[in-house]
C-alpha cells in the first residue's frame, strides 16, 4: 500500500539527483566534464593508449636486439625509442593509470559522490593529456628526446644534446607532474574528509589506504623531479644557468641526487596502488577477511617513508663515501620487510580462504610469482658490491621489469578484470581472460628471465647493438620471442575488452561478492553513485545485509551536495556543495599548454604561459551570482 | 619455462665463461663479489621456492576441496586458525628481518674488502679518461719520462694491484671489466678511483656501462693481463717513440698522415702529430682492436674504418678524411707498422 508511494518518491528523488549530477552533453560539454567516473575513465583509456605506444616501442627495441649487429634501427633512432619507451611507461602510463583507477574507485569506496575538487581533477586530466600529446608531437618535429628517461647531464646538456628533444622531455615532466599533484591533493582530501559516516581510519579499504599513501608520496616526490628537469636542466639548456653543467662549475651529481629522490619513490608511487588492488582482490576471491589488515596498512605507510631513504642505490657506482653507502644498503634492504609482511599476510589469507580462481585471481598469482622474484633481485642489487656488477646491465632491466610489470601491471590487469563490471556493467569473458593471462605470463618470463643472465654475462643496458660471440645471442633472441608473445597476450586482452563491453554478460551490482562500498553502487554506477549516502560500521559493508543499510538523509538533491566527515572518526561534520561542470579547466590547460610548448623555443614564452594561464584561472574562479552552486 | 631448460643451460655455460662476464671472476675483487652473489642467489632461491610452495598449497587445498571452516556467514576462519596464522606470519617476518640483517653485514664487509681503502701496497696507477666513444689510458709514473699513453687497451701485470683513476672528458661514462671488478662511473670534473687485480693471465673485455650517446654500444676496451716479465717487456716497448718507417711505402704513409687532417686529432710520439681529440696512435700497430673494441685490428678493417668511419660506427666523431688516390695503402701500411 505504502510501498508504491515510496517507490514513486524514490524514483522522483533519483530523477532529481540524475538531473543534478549528470554530465553535460555534446562536444563542448565533454570538455566541461568534472565527474570522477568520466575523468577516471579518461585517465585509464588514455593511459592504456600510451601503454600500447610504449609497448610498440619495446617491440621495436627487441626486434633490433634479436640479432647481434642488427641494422633494423640506427643508433639515433634506437636511443630515441628507448628514451620514449621509458618516459611513456613511467610518466604517461604507469602513474596516470593508477591515478585513474584511484579517481574512479576512491569516491565509490568511501561512499561519496565525487572527488573533493572536481574542476582541479578535470584540470589534472587535461594537463596530463597535453603533456602526452606534447611529447609525441615531437615525433613530427624531429624533437624526440634521446638522452634516456633519466636525462643525465652533461649528456642531456646543450653541448651534447643539441636539438629540442631534451627540452620537450623536460617540459613534458612539468605537465605530467602538475597533473599528478592535482590528483594527489584530490585523493588525500577525498579519503581524509569525505568518507561515509562510520568509516573510521581502521575501516578504510586497503585500496584507499594505498592511494592515500601514494598521494602523499607524490606530494613529496614530484616537486623534486620538476626542480631537476624543468628548473635545472631546462634552464641550463635554454638560458645557460649552469646548475648541472660541469664545464661551468655545475654539478652533474646534484641532478642525479634530485632526480632519484623522485625516481625511487616513483617506483612505489606506481606499485603501492597495485598492492591495494591485490589486497582487494585477495579478500574478495578468498571469501574471507583479509588477514592482518593493521599490518598491511602499517606496511604501506612504512613503505611510503622508506621509499624516500634509498635513492642513492641508483648511484652506487658514482663513488660516494662508504658510510653513506652502508646506510643506503640497509634502507634498501629494509624495504623488503614491508613487502615481505604484505606477501605473508596475503599468503595467509589465500591459504585459509575458499578461493575462487577467477581471471583476476590468476593475475594475482602471477603477481606474487613475478613480484617475489623481482623483490629478491631487488635485495640483491641493494647490496653495493653486487650492484657494482649488476648496475646498468640487463640484470637491472630484468629486475625492474619484474617489479614494475609483475608488481604493478599484473595487479592492474587483474584489477581491470575485477572492476570491469563496475566500469561498464558487463563482465569480461573469463575464458579469454585466462587465455590472455597465460600468454602474458609465459611471454613475460620468456622475455625478462634470460635478461638476468645477460646482465651478469656482461651485457650493459641501453646499447643499440652488441657484438657476436659474446654468448648473448640466444638469450636476446629468446627475449625477442617473449616480447612478441607478450604482444599476442596484449591483443587477446584488448579483444576481450572490446568484445565484453558490448556483448559481455550483464553484471549485477556485486558480481564477485566483494566487501567494499563500490559494490553497493549500481554497475555501472549512476552519476550520483548512491541514491542516499551510506553509513558504515565495519570494514566489510557490502558483506552485511545491505537492505538494512543505514543511509544519510537531508542532503539536497537539487545541488551537488556531499557530506564532509571528520578525519579520524568520520563523524558527519558539515554539508558541502561541489561545483558544476566548467570549461575553464580545459581553457586554462590550453593557455598553459601553448605557453609551455613555446617555452621550448624561447624563454619569453613563459610570459605567454603566465598570461594565458592567468586568464584561464580568472575565468575559472570568477565569482558568479547567484551562486552557481544552487542550480 | 620448463621447456627452455636445455637452451638455458647452454647459454648459461656460454655466458658464464665469457670474456666479459661477472660470473667468471679472474681477480680478488670480482671473486669476492661472485661469492656474495652466490650467497644472495642461494637465499633467494630458498625464499622463492617457499613462497611459491605456499601458493601451491593454497591452490591445492582448493582443488581437493579441503575446507576447515564454513566461511559463508562470517567470512572469517576460527579464532584458533587466526592465532596460528598470526604466529606463523610474525615469525616469518622476524626471520626475514634476521636474514636481511645478516645480508647487510655481509654486504658491508664485502664492500670494505673491495674498496679503495683496502688497496695493498705497490700498485700500478693507470689513469683512464672516458671520451665519446673511446678510452684514453695513461700509465702514471713519478718519472714523467716513463708515462705511457695509449687507448682502448690496458695491459696489466698479473698478481699486482692496479689503481684505476677514472674521469671523463665529456659526458658520464662507466668503467667496467666484469671479470675483474664492478663499475666505477667516470664523471667530468671528478676523479673516481678503484683497484683491480688479475690473478691469471688472460684477455678481459670491458665496456662502457653508463649511457653516453650514439655509440655507447661500441665503446669497449680490452684488459690484457700478462705475467710480470711479459708486462715489463710491453712497457719497455711502449716507452719507445714511434717506430721510424723503414721502407718507402711506409715513409710515404707517414707523409700522408702528417699532411692530412689526421694530425689535428691524433698524436704519434716522435713525429709532429700532436692532436689531442682522438686516441694516441704511437704504438697503434701493437693493439688488438680498432675503434674502441669494435673491430679486430687488421689492415682490411683499418682500411674500411679510415675510408668510411661513419658506416662502421655511425655518429662517431672521426670524420671521413678524403685521401688522394693511392694514398690509402701506404697510410695503412704505416699505421700497422707502428708496433
């Protein structure tokens, strides 16, 4: 009797919510989008396109190295390709894709409707896209960087790298790091102040913890690389500041210190979110509470701190004093403890759970296999004497691909299968998924396992060719065959995505019986995520009877209102209205993009960047009456 | 992976006993690192097998359908199981901490043993300067008359420590002879030192290990370890000025060299050629390779290198010097005669 009335009221309410939160339509509308799901998706799709480009570059390198003294690529082209490969994978794929996953999932997991600063979020995405386009535009202007993704001076300096390639590289960093900082601020505030009432610090899902730690790391690490590349290196090149030019009294080691102060944490910035994904998937597919939640959280936080204490292990061969070296050996090895504790907790969970071996869990197993191997070689290279042999050889190439592909890409692929129904409302095909997993797993090991021996057998990194008769032929050929296998695995994965998003099995809100809040939202989630914001009283809300969910009443439906809660206890604090879509973040990026692109040609373009940027920001923050928050 | 075992063993053997391999040490430094590596490798294998074994157990239990507790309602195993897990996980963490602590100690001790501070007395001092893309080598001596300058080839006596004082003339390079020691970066405006020693005679290949531009791949050199007597003989020979050409063809070759752009970059002691940008050629004919370890030093290779250096090693700094017809053969004969 009353139920039809209630249903009608609910429909009316969700209708109004939809009106309030829906994304603008049309071309201009698509430039004004500020919703976290749309922007998260854009990050993920863009990053996957860059993954394809970076993978293609890797294939080209492997084809060149398949045979000794091969002439498939000339040295100049090879150097451009390995530089662009590293740069793409680090700056344009790995970090942004993790941020995209965070932007999409975190608001759903903490039970809110958008990230804290939606327009800043849009701005971050546009800056990232601009940076990526800027780097690849270099292809058409003979301006691809060729001094390595680390661009050590003096090789990257004006004397030894004439041309615009290194300038483009250095300024590309500015774009992507601004973007990373935007996301970091977003996620920190979202996680700390926008959680569902009752989601105290010890009830935050592991993935959100990992994004929180990662975001803090970004805030400390990214400014370092901007100082190294955009300030010191770029100014040395364009206006002769001589920060790092030894010919004029500058110090090339200063650059290395600052670069690796960023560069090492960068690895953890990439793979901490992946650890969060692994925790989520293991919990769901073991169908039991994650063992050792406090230990896992503390390990993540410790990881975040330790990551800043070991940058010198990239510089063991530079001849630093021994006492310092001993410290850095200890710090580098200690980080194995935090990773070890996490592995032990996961194994404990897996051993006592009731496993459901989905494709996602396959990728988790693949992750454990590969990542443990990469971690162990990590302990090996942390030892200075050993590192003096392994450094800058294929041993290190093997090591960090084990850590990054095993530690980040496999969990990401697993996570992609796991959250795909949430993103699209359809399940990915399990058979194709397992097929792609096995091809990728075999291909990966075939490519990178022989490289351990190549490195110890004397083959340095970043060589465009090698002489015959060194005993390097067979492992190199195997690696090339492996790389082609990986490509096949990638094609199967893409085919699966393409097919499943149109024809996949329709997914209900919680197809895997996951525990966290995102599984309470519809699949795909409505623009407002939850019709009524949920309140929670434990770490596994979706495992409760969700028909008895306590919800928050009293938020306006006719404007973009969300609930701000307290930092520790997540007690309701006040209501807050988020801004509506706006084209200004895009316009600001356009202005800054024009100016920063020009700065590669002449310093005076910075003034253009400042002026156009200022116009954008003024438009962005122009006060409107009546207050635009009310619709 | 299992199917690859045979080829793996094959290439392992191939690499392990190569002329540029960290797995086949020929001196105390590389030997100590090799022992450390074996230790690290052994521990890693044990840990890896343990982890993968546990993973296999998790899967095996599922296959066999062993379920200790129904998890449907609580999603949590019994308190007893959780307590057991806690004990296991904490002890494993404690054990890893101990293992890592031990590794740190071993690593630091090995580091001390191979550091420059552990240098025994009576060492030979060799200054190595990295250049794009070749190595300049100077044997230092208190008596300036006894300083030897050569390139891309370092002769050392067996059983005697040799101090390498490394720096760079342009960008950062890295000095690496894996059979003898790990790497040391050669950084412009700095001098880095390390010591190496060969305990047995042999030819050991070294290669630049820090990316240094277009021809990073072709920046190799050879360390030739000889018994002390043989080394002394080599040294005496290197101390001589360049051999005067004895026949008319070589004499003509010398004139070709001195009258062309060659002299702008190369030095030949005993002649007017005193260029500093390229390798010293005083005893060029006695070296085993040309173009920084790129090709064996034969007349044919040398001819190809001089007539078209950019094809042999694209991007290198040696220009193609146009020679008058008929000048090439005498020049080659002259250079190969510089024993």
